C-alpha cells in the first residue's frame, strides 16, 4: 500500500503583526488518500483558507508555516525551496480560487492566461500546440466557444464563465490534487450547482483528489466524502461526511448543523421573550447544547396568526409594478416587469431571485429611492406615486430598510448612539433626553449592551452592525421593515441568531417584513409567503410550504434543487 | 489521527476534546478600551511616529519665526545694508554673511519666512474651499451639475497652475503683493483637489448608510454634508498639506522668475534669484535661503506623508 | 478603441476652447490698459503700440478679439515676439531642443523611477526600500531652481563633471545635467507611485493565482505585477507633463538651454507680455495633446477602458 497523497501533520501557521505573532492555524492534521475528497468547513476566520494556502505555500503577507509538516507523496512541502514549490504548483497541485472576479488578471486575455499556465508546466510547447491545448482545457471546463473567445478579456466574461476558466487553469496540467477554495460562493445558486457538478465529473474522470474549502456545511457534505470542521484555527471534528452531519459530536459542530439554513426545514417560531433567550446565550457560554440556535423548530401557532392577519387590510399592496431603465445606446432595460403582490400585516413575504432578477429594484421603489415607471404601490392606504414630499417624509417613518452589507450600512464616523438616534432627530421626535432613553430601549431590543452608544461601527462585528442597523430601522416604530439581503453577508451562526432576532421582533412588535434574498434556504426559516422572481417577473407566488413541498414552476424547482445539501437526510 | 495502514482506508471520526477549543458565545461584544474611528485611530497612529513629531516641530518653529522674526535676529533685513559688506563672509552677529547689497543673510531668511507661510496658507485655504465645493457638488449631484463642474475643472486643470500664475502676474505687474500672488496660484490649483474629492464621493455616495439616511427622510443636502463629505475628506486633507508645500514652491518660483513679489517684500525666491548672478563667487548667498526654502517645503511634505499613512489604511499596510 | 479615441477627441474641444479663452481673458480682460500691463515699465514706441492694437484687435469688442486670437491659433499663427520675430520661427528653432531635453528627462525618470520603485515595492521594509523612501522624500522637497543651482555649482563648476551651461546647438552630452535636474522631482514621485502600486498589485488575488498555476517568480513579477502597476504610473505622466513644462522653463533658464523654455523664461524676466502669452498658449496646447496621447496609451494598457 502506497503512502497517502497528502498528509498534513500538526500544521501551524502564524502571521507577524505589530503586536506580535498571531496563530491562524494551530495543530491541524489530516490525511487525504488518492482519489478521495475532503472538505474543510468553517466560518470566516476559522483558518480554513489559510490551511489551503499553506499547503501550496502561498500565504498572504507575513504569513508563514511555523510548525508541522505538509507531506505530498512523502515530500515535505513546508521545507521545499521556492524553486521546488514552483515545480509542484500547477503540476502536482492545482488550485481553484474563490472569487472569479478578482482572480484573473484584467489586462491579459483569457487565452494568454491559460496558455501561460500550460507553458509553465511543460504540457505543450510551440505556439499552435499550446493554443490547442488551451482550447481543449477550456472546453473541458465547459466553455464551449473557447476557440472564439481566447482573445477576449476577463471583464467580457460572466462570473460563471470566469470560474470555468479558473477551473480549467487549475486542471490544465492534470494535477493529482486539486484545492478548491470556496470555488462557487460568489455565484448564483443555479450556476453554482452546474459548475460544481461539472467539477465533480471532471475530477472523477481524471482521478483527481479533491480538497474543498467551504463555509457551507450542506455543500461540503454533498460534495466530499470526508469533512473537517475548523474553529479558531483548530480542527474540532473530522470524519465521514454523512456521519458528522447526522451525528455531530463536538458542540461547535452541533451548533453549525443546527444553524445551517440549508438543512433546516421549518420556520423559526418566536418562543418566549427575546431578552430571556439572549441572556441564556450571553451568560451560559459553557452549556453548548443549550446555546445551539435551533432553526429546526416545529411550527405551532403560526397558522393561527396568519389567519388573523388575513382579515385585516394588507400592509403593502403592489400592483403591476414596472421599472424600465433607459440605457444609452442599447435601448431600454426592463428591470421589473408587471409585478404584483400583497403583504398582510404582521407577516413575512420573501422575494427570491438570482442576481439581476429585479428583486432589489422592487425594494428601492417601495422605499421610494427609485421611481416606478408604471404600476401602483400602496402602503398603509397611500399610493406612493401620488404622495407629496411632505407626506412621503411622514410615510418614511412607517417603512424602514435594513441592507446587506454590514460594513457599508453604518456611517463609520458616527457613534452608535447618534446612528440609532438619527431617525428621531430627523423627524424631530422627543427631547435629547427622551431620545437617549429610546436609544437604550432599542439597544435592549436588539440585545446589545447600552455601553455601545459611544462606540463606533468599526469596533463591531458584522452581526453586531446588522443589529445596530435593525435598531435604527426600528427607531421610528415602523410597521414595515424591508430586509434587502439583510443576513446574506453573515456567517451561518450569526445569520441564525439575526434571523431569530427578526422573528422575535416581529412577534413582539407585529412587524411586516419584506425579505429580499437570493438564498432560498433562508426563506424557509423566515418567510410565510414566497414570490420567486426571474428576469423582472414573478414566476411563482405561494406560501412557503407550498413552494418548498410542491413547486409549480421549473425555475423554482431548479432553485430548490440548487440548495446545497437539500437532499441530505438528517438523523435528528 | 492514527495512520490508515489497512488496505481499505477507513475514515476515522475524530472529535477534539472540548477543553482544547473552548466555545465562545456567538458574536459576543468585545468593546472594551477607548472608542475608535478613522480619526481617533489616525491620531493614535500619528502619535507613535517620530516623523510626525519632527515635521510638526519644524513647522511650529517656522510659524514662530514667521510670527515673531524680531525674536530671532536683531538685524534689519533691508535697512542699514552696507555695500562694503557685499557678499561678505560671516562676521560676529552675522552668522551667515551678507548678500550682494550687503544685507544680513540670516535676517533676510528670518523675515522671509512669513511671506512663504502666508502664501502657502492662503493658497491652501483657497484651493481647499474651491476644491471641496466643486468636487462635492460634482460628485454628489452628478448629472448635468457634474458635467458642467467637471468640464470647468478640466479647463482650469489644462493650464499648469504655475504657467497660469506667470501670465496673471505678468499682467498684474502693478498689483503684486501676497494676496494677489496667492490668488494667482490658487485660482488654477484647485482642480486636482476637486477631482480627488469627486472620486471619493462617487465611492461613498452609494454606500448603504447613505441610502439608509435617505430612507429615514434626511434631506439630500444634509446627507451630503453630514454623511458623504466627512467620509470622503481624508485624502483631501493629505492633498491640502502637500499643496501647502506646493504653493510655497510656486511663490518662490514666481519670485525667482521676477513675476512674483516686488523686491520690497522679503521672499526667499527673490533672494535666490538675486544671488544667482554671483553663484560662482559667492554660492553661500544662494545656498542659505535655498536651504530655508527646502526645509520648509520638506516639513510640510513629510507631514502630508505621515498623515496619509495614518488616514489611508492601504498606505498604512504598505509601511 | 476607435470609439474611445473619438470620444476623447471630442472631449478635448471644449477644454481647448475654454483654456485659450481663459488665457486670453487673463491678459485682455483685466482692469486697465492691456498694453500698459503687458509692457510694464518699458512702454514700446507709439508705432509699435498701434501695431499691437492691430495685432490683437484691441479696438474690437472682447469676444471678437478672442475669436481673432483663436483663429490665429488654428492657423498656426502665434503672432510676433517683442523683438519682432514671428513666434513660429522662434518655435522652429527652439522646439527640437526642448523635445530632446524633455525626452531625455522622461527617459531618466521612467527608467530610474520604475526600477527603484519596483525593487522597493518587492522588498518592502528592507534597507533599500527605507533609503529609497527617505531620499525620494528629500528630492520631492527640493524646488527645481534650488536643485538646478546646486547641480550647476557642484557638478558643473566645482567638480567639472558636466558643462555648467549648454553650448550652441545644444549637443546631447550638454543636455544630460539639465535633463537629470528636470527629471529629479518626477523621478522621486514615480519611485513612490511605482512602489505603492507594486505593493498593492502584489497582494491582489490574481497574482496568487498566477503563482498557483506554477509560474515562476521571474515570470510573475514582470508579466503580472509590473505590467499592472504601470497603469497608474502612466496616468501620472500626464499630469506630470505640466510640472515638466514649468520645470523646463526654469531649467532651460538656469542652464542656458536654447529651447522653448528659455525663450519663455527670458520673456518673463524681461516682462515681454505678448511673447509670454504666445508661449504659454503653445505649452498649454502641447500639454493637452500629450494628455490626449497618455489617455490613449492608458486605453492600450488597460483593456477595461478600451472595451468599455
């Protein structure tokens, strides 16, 4: 029996910073047999990507391997010279990076970049041969018109196409090991699925050993035989994928499995008061099981609440809404095409679609950040098209947004107190003292300590910033909150926490949510009704259960099928 | 993990002991210590850099000299000059010797400081004001406002500002003073600042916090000054510091060319121009004001550089 | 690319009109008699005054004057100098000299600046880098006439390495010292710009991807790092050309280089207003043309602009 292809033993990676050495990876060990596949799973900052970069010795900045071994066919890469590593990269280890937008050099043509990889690894020589091999590589990666597009530049390719180019380059020299670092997380789900399927069949044909890096437990379990869960630079659990998913042993893994929206099956129910649930988390850090945020909760009284809501007038009515953008030179572009829906008070409707589906434009028109070309938006009995500036100012207090990017949604130069109080000062509500009280109340509602009022956004994590954004949105006691990809940029655990906070706030304040997302998995745990958008139109609208259990449209079925890990049975 | 030595590799299920990686509460708040934002952090960074203190000390010294020249020399820079001392060597009370007119070189340098500094400050205020107004409105309002303002900026930018000042000062031969020369330099020097601010504003104005403010009902004008401009101004501060140095050089260059300040106003540029005729015989008369000028310029450029390092996270990472 | 070129050519028209208008405005719309202002303390003979009034159409309304001036520019007629020579003739004699000086200076600053900047950037934090940063900071702070005199005094007069002034016909070896002086400040700027650009590019994802493909460092540095880092450096050359023009005026004056710059320098020193206006106009036109060329070069370097 030969040695395993890759053996990582007690790998340590450290970064030199101004304050000293920071250990990013601590004592990571694993073994990868020839032809097998392994996925390293973890949240951001867990050290999963750093581990991958350490294997091919391409750590960024001051990062370096400070201990342990990386044995490829028994040869220790941690001790390899620069020249030896250059020999190994491409030839023995291929690499598919994360973001297709930033991983191709914008100033060179696609053909140039593929050909240079082929030439560097001695796969072919001579102009014609190299070019032929480049076309072959790209075609294998799924770019069928490769021969015509060799001279084009990266910015002329879509994200999915670029990712195919990167996969092609990674496999150009037929390496024994392919490291794929979040290869599809920047892509739409349906594209993601197609590309992963393709990658899987390619590597199976070539017999390539696969090392996946991903944050998505469902995706990892679906694509790899073996899982390695990392937390704070260490391996907390590893083993066969199915076994880990069905029977997670380490409390951290249990948390992850419980919080993964792709694996959850029911809407979150707000149980008990928020503060009670939150304080349980804050104080009881050691009892891990009790801390797990369980999205797989059972539906109970939700149906009754929905029935009650149906008898009241709806909070939002959208009728035949259309938005046409005039594009110079190339005519009109219809971003939103004849869209109609209603949202009952106190309920959540999700608007789901991939990039370019027009879902965010709908949100902008609702918030009157963008004027509708035609159609009607009625909020609380007022038609947005006909309200005056004065009335609109009043209406704004009834409808507030929370946006996607936690790093962009707060003014970095304003302290938290002033940020939350801005709606109050703008609408001249209360005195300075009463506003301060209200800010404290809002901080309590989003479970953040009151001491934060004098702090600044850059001191907070992404999830905490989203809480502040929610607090700001709630300051004017709105009836409607528009959540535009509000949890999409967060790690799963934090995401689950914010989702539960939203559910609890809804139960407590009878809020109406319009939840805009590309992630159908999240929809299941937050929404009552779903509208699926494609190319500006709503293609399917129904209750969440109907959409998930009995989708009518092919597009909806594609979206559902693309949720990673959807077909994995959980033991629990 | 044990070695997988059996013929059919079996994947072990490994679970790390809990003590090794104690779990932390999800997303726990860690906000101890002092509040921090861009400006607070920049100040903490500046405080630790010797270059900041050196340049600040030099600038303070120059400001002091400019304000109270009498404290530094007892000699008059222009009166009581004896031609007998023409290009004379250093003598007691005259540490740097004499100019061609027999005036005290050190006194002339001391009294010249206020001219350089005044021009530098007036030009910088002018450039900053015009640059911020043009850049902010063009970047924030976009559309035709941007079209008009940016084209206007392009036109002013198309004439190198020292050349423009040469023309203006040539025409205004009878009106030469510190204010006129500052205006002549500043009126063509602002487009660079406006461009930088405009591109920063284009970056900031699409931030979600701006959209959030709009959704709250804050007026467009207020959003511009309360949210957008403060977040775009950092690079402009850096440019302002460096443009102060540029203005001092510009004044000296114009005076050197004879279209700057009249000889009745003390200016290092004038002194250098006058000393060039005797460069071969008395280089020191030229060298000393040159050193004063270069040192002043150096102080402001060095300050600009450390401020840039402190304010721009990218520059900070490049140290 | 053709579309881009056309667009840039169209964009330059309003700037051209605006710039010439501004220059003309500065001279002839200022308070007082423009002739008295232009000639300062040395009023020309009455006959010359009439000639000047005629030449500049000073008896017509301002806007008409401007159009005559503009017409002259388009016909390549920049008037006559103080001593009565047509500006075009002076230009034909002096322009080649200045072009030689400018090209030499650009060559020095580009080659030396990019080399030093690249090494500094690749060895960030090393001794070479620290020295380079400190020296460039000092060089940026030296006004060009200070630098000119220091170089002339030490390298020309004291040590005799170069000729302190340029001889007739401006032979290339005489131009080396003025070119170095002219190149120095921009050299320092280019060092800093290249350095920060190289550091930034080196940390970009596609560089890591290039290494991951198995490329050697010897290939990645020129093909992926340097090539991309040059884009901001080339853009800088456009604005820098303005500094170069002003610098050439002063440097040519100091070293007595018989070029366009010295002609302007002498006209300024002697207070010959019309000549100053003519030559400033010519320099501004040159500046616009160079910037147009740089913009086109930028499009060649960056396909995202070319195919936008």
